[in-house]
C-alpha cells in the first residue's frame, strides 16, 4: 500500500461565491439555493449542512473528536455537494487559497496560513491521485512558532485553540468504489516528537488511525510522564465529542430546522448573520452544558429528552428554551466558541435579553404569523414525516397536523 505523510493546518472550506475565513451563513445560503431552485432542501444539502455545522460545534467543546467524511468519485474526480450539484473538491482548495492569500495581504502575520493553504492545494491533487487501496496520512500540528512570534490572539481569531494546542492526524483512503474516506482525529497537546513518531510509523506502512493515535499517545505519555489518550491527560474528559453529538440527534435536528427557518427569512443580511451567530453559539452552549451535566451526573427533563430522538414541534419548543438558557449562561461567563476558521464571542455578548430571544425564537415573535415545520412527528396521530402548521397569536399558538388535521393550542 502506498503511503504519504503530509503536514497541514485546518481546512479553509468556504463557499465559492464569497471567500471568507469563517462564513457562518454558508449553510443558510446552501439551504436558500435549494429552496429557490427546487422549493425544498435536498438530502445531499441537508447532510452537508449537518456535517459542517456539527463539526464546527464539536471542535468547540473540550473533548477529543473523530470525524469521518466521504468524498464522492465521479469519473475519476473527487466531488463535494454545493449549490444543488456536485462540484470538484479541488476547487474548494483553490477557494481556500484565495481566502488565505487575501488574509495575508491584509495582515502579513497570516502569511503562514497562505503557505499552508498552498500546500493543502498540492495535497488535494495527491489525494485525487490515490489508487484503490492507497492511503495518505496528514499530520496537522498546532503552530507553536506563530504563537511565540505573534501571540495567541491572531490564532484564536481564525479558530486555533491555544489552550489545548490542538492538532490532527488524518487518513484518506481510496475505496474500491473510487470514493475517498477521510478520517480525522483530534489530538491535544500538539507535540513535535509525537508527530515525528507518527510520520515514522507511516513510513513503515502504518495507516490505521487507531494505531497512529496510539503511537502519538505513547510518545507524548513518555514525555509528560503520564498516560495520554488522544493527547489528553488522565484528569481530562476522553469521550468522543462527535459520537456524543450523534447521540443528541434532537439537538442536531433543532439546529437544522432553525437554519431552514433562517433560509426562509426575509431579514437583511446583517441581521441574518447576527441570528446565525446566536443560533450556533446557543446550540454549542446547550451541547456543552449537556456534556457537563453528564459528567456531574445531573439529570433533568431537558436531558431526558435525549433518550427519545423522535422530533416534533412540541420538542422543538422545549429545545428552544434549553438553547436560550444555555446561551444566556455561556454569554454571562464570557465563553467563546473557537472552531476551524474563526470564533464566536465578543460582540455577541452585548445583545440584550429580548434581542437574543428574538434571534433564537425568530423576530416579531409576538405578532400574528404562520409557520410550517416539515417532516416532523405528530404526537396526536402518532404519524412521522408530516408537516405541521403553526399559527401564532399574541398570547397563544395553535399547531395543526397536515395529516390528521387535529390541532392543539399552547399559551405563549
């Protein structure tokens, strides 16, 4: 089996129409494109939205995480889904290079990011050239030298995590069907000697992600004099954040439903960006709070919700309250979401409580209006995959199932 070791930084995966380091509206725009062109959001678009949004959230919690994504092969070219069709994966790397070069042009301290993006573009061609059964290994170290020269702030601004010194080990493998499976594992306490040991193992033909992670942990453990797991010390939490978030499907579905609502909203783009910031921050805070509660052994009605992953407008309302409460708690503590490409914090803390509620629950929440929630579970007729019409009045709302036509009213 052919192997190759590569060093790179977190991917700058940006939409083609507007190069940005941290485009929080990319998911909203993908949903808007489908709604405009087709009148509904395709399965492929929904999956990409969830993949990118949930990856951002798990990167922002203090847990290790392992993600697995598939790049589809079409006539020998690797593709990803965007704006209603499959597009060349390599084109996204060119977009990333443009973003990084623009950043470096405005601030020379980010020249390292442009260099990394250029290297990453070359690596995408290598990935495209893999034959069935071949693999390549990518080692992404935390840039300690940049922190030493320029400080932590510039790294935090583009999503690096100085406190964790987060790095990654990734393995891309061409399958027999031509698709490429990309597995990426986070490692804390990025260490040059440990990464060198991983590279040596790769040179000896090792490409199994679990074996490579063990190599990293063994070398780092000897250096620190403590047992390590994914680069984390014994007193730190070791559960995989991606798996834990998959176990919280209601929270993930809530995030998607709210992104769909934003995609249908006529609000100006600056307000839309504020709303998306607060949505992402709130869901991240809620997930983090759930993790903390599980560690402390806490259990309340909100966390019991996780055990039933059916989705309905009634569950959605409970999740809204949970997300709002978590938002308020996290913002009061000044917590910042750091993830690949950027951060959410700072100005988001300045919003007053009513503005935050409007951004999370929707603006003009007391005015009469009608909304439709698609593909939900009706607790009255017990059918799944139905649409629910929600009519809001000043002091109550009425939810009607499209199948059984039954309604139920709730005070607002």
